[in-house]
C-alpha cells in the first residue's frame, strides 16, 4: 500500500497537535464540572469562557452570543426548531420556512420535520453552478415567512452563497436568517463575520477546523435579540438554551482551533488557492473533457468537485485506494444513490456517478498535490484503455 494522501478535508480534519495539547490537561488535571461551585469547577468554567471568547472572536460575535453544542448538526436543529417554536409561541401567524435544495441533510430534514407543527417548507432551486438566485428568495418571501436557512458554502461543491444579500432580503420581509457556516469558517481570505453578514443564527463544528469531533457552536444574535426554545431539556446550562454537562476538554479544543484559524487562515487560503489552480490546470491538460461541478471561482479555495469523462468515480478511485477523496457528503449514510446536490444542479445520474469531491487542508503538501494529480490522470487513462 502506498502512503495515504488525504484530500477529504471537507468531510473532517485531523485534530491539530496544538489543539490536542491545549485539551489534555482538562481530561485528567482540570477535570471539574464547569458548573460546580468549588475551585475545580471554577478552573473548568474559566477554560470554557475563554474558549467562548475565542469562538466569538473568530466569527465577529460577542461572547454572550455563543452556545456550545455537540456539532453543527445539533446547532442547526436548535437554531431552526428552537427559533420556529419560539416564534409560534409568541403568536406569529406566518407558517413558512425557506431553504435551498442543496443544503446539508441536517437542515433539509430538520425543516421537513416542522410539518407536524403546521409549517410549510419551501425549497428553492439552484442554477447549474449551484448558486441561488436572490430574486427567487425575494419571490418566496412575498408570503409571510418565519425563517430562512441558507448555508454559506456547500459541503460537496464548495460553492459560496451571497449570504449578506440573502440575509438582508429575509430581514426586509420580517424573517429570521439562519446560516450553516460549518464549511466556511476560516476557509476564505476574508473571514466570515456574522455581523458583517447580518445573520441572526449561525452554526459551526469543531472537526471542520482542526478541532475535536463532538463539539460545535451556535451563534445567536443578541441585538436585536433572537430567542430560542430549547430542544434538549435538563439542568438549563448554556443560559437555558442547551442542557447538559459541558464537555470542557472539547470546548477548550474548539477555542484553540479558532485561535489558530484566525492566526493562520490567510496564509493557508493562499496556499490552497495555488493547489486548486495547479490541479485544475494539470488535470484539464491530460484528461480531455474533465468538468468542474459548480462555480470554479465563487467557491472555497480548498474545494474541488470533479466530473471525469466516461469512467465512474468509484471505478476510478478503486484503482488508487491510497487517495482519500469522497464521492458525496460523509454526513449522509452510504448508499448507491448519486449525490442529490449534483442532481439538483442539473447533472444527469451518469454525470453524478462520475463525480467526486476533493479538498485540501492544513496538512496537505505540494508533493501530495503533485502525486494526486499523477495518480488521478494515470488511473483515468488506465481505465479508458481497459474498457
């Protein structure tokens, strides 16, 4: 077996060694419950509150606007269900929630679950580049709407949506705006800042930014105030929004990961953009008919979704098992179905089956990019000659 080349950073990232070092003392030395009144509890709580500030600093929020969760999936559920339930309790008469057909399944399925409350889910289409037309959102908002949820960057194609424009439209028609920002945090030259974007609620996950799995955060705007009804009940932690004993080591790790992203994102993004240009140019020279799924330019610098001609992605990748890439979202259970994201963009089933995603990350080297280019081109040519 050749040395593995990992190019699936949109699925998950390795935990940075500096993050692990920051977490370690909180497993066995500073192990107190952050809500205990004694000294050990205070030490743990201090670690949590420092991390809360570090998360807030990365996304341009206030510390009091950060709620810790188990990850972006829970944060998305809390944002959407919690906000809708609170608004309904306040007597709002709107019964519509709007999202986009290429959203992460945890958003689409959460919104679908709201039908038991009498909510009408409205799913907007995207164009062949994977982008939403703001005019479609404006048309949908003509009917009173409680909430709009649009991800900042797609988890399969890396396509970036115009969040500031979409959030402004939602507010113009009296709706809250939620954004799944799991894929974009620290991944663009200009950092994603919630106040600049004008979002009311925003979700993130630690394992997408070289932090630990099992922890994430939800931003909840305080001015003007956004309120939620909890979906996890218990001791009333996180100001009553999310009960449960806080996983202090994971939260400390998330905070450290946010610090590193803020310090290193600009240099990393420039490097990823070089890798992306190099890979596209090299592969297009040796693989006639290679296509890029989604916008090449309005997308994350570290992300590529490629459609190879004539050869199914699984057949191609079986020839190079040392290359770790993905044929779809790792957050969707395995199936033989083609990517729903690509189908919604207008690709045929055959094209979708010939497509896969790759993404660069902090640990990706120039040598690995060159090796990946060589492996993909050789595998494709071998597949074509043995058909």
